[in-house]
């Protein structure tokens, strides 16, 4: 499985509007990269 941090696309059902919360979106990226 490739590192999801490279592509900024929502996955696993959280289709969140990332531009609204950049830091929260980064936290989501950390969790998804960790396998959540």
C-alpha cells in the first residue's frame, strides 16, 4: 500500500472539505498513513 500522504485525496469515507481545517486534515492524513 503506497503512502497516502503523497496524494491529497480523501479515503475511508471521510470526505471532509480539507481546505476548511488544514491542520485537522493533516491529522487525518497522519491517521490514515498509520493505517486508520
